[in-house]
């Protein structure tokens, strides 16, 4: 199967998820876990390190640093392609949301629950794009909007950088690292 056909199939599935996740639900307990469940999205498997690093590090029992994550899908495969060449901006934004889901998966796997996270502190989004592509913030909104839905606008939106890159590992379109604050026990 050609790369172009694979990309179309992947994004057909992601667009369906985007439409279904845009429906807003109200829950009684309004926790990050219930907010995520209301979105009707799936968490991909938490990615394993492919180098010498930790996927997540807790500092001073309060701060959670999450290493750069890629576009891991439910089946463990990566979305690949360069934005501006293989993928358009909307596909790139969906890829960034998929990275956000991978980060949520790592948080849940290591912390036991998304409810342990109080707020998003910082997101650094890296976009694999052509040299003439200039909509990096739009792409990273895919992740930022997901976090805002999970933790609410007050706690789900932190500071952020969105930058273009000449290449990313395995030709993934987006890599994101993030920092969170934990709830006090």
C-alpha cells in the first residue's frame, strides 16, 4: 500500500474521532478522568523509550516532566509524514492531538490516573514541516485543545512554544514534550 493511501486511511479514522470528540458532554464529577471519558477517545499504548531517557520524571513530588512523544496510534504504529508535503495543516493538527493522547497514556501508566495531575505548566511542540510552512501554533493546538478539554481551560492551558523542525525521528510530523503540576496529596 502506498504511503499516500495509508495516510488517507489514518486521517479518515482521525477525522471521525475529531467529529465525535467535538461533542461536549457534561459530567457530574468533572474530573480529568471523567472529562477524558466524555470525549470518547482511546489512549494508545504508552510508548517505550527508544533511547537512553525516561519517558516521565517526577521532581520534588510536585512537578512531572514528560519526554518528547510522537504520533503513536492505538495499534502502536506511528503517523508519519512531513507537514506541507505529505500532510496538510488539518492533518498535522490531528497528528498533534494524537501526540497529546500518547502523553496522556504515559501519564496514566505512570501515575495511575489523570486525576493526579493538577494542571498543565508547559508544552513544547515541534513540527516536522517544509521550510515555507508557518502555521506551527495551529498544529500544536491539536494537543493544547485536548489538554484544555481534559483539565478545563483554567488548568489545561499552560505556557507553550511551537516551532518548526527540519526533521523529526522516523519522519513523524509532530513531537511534543510537556510539564505538569501534581495535585497535593
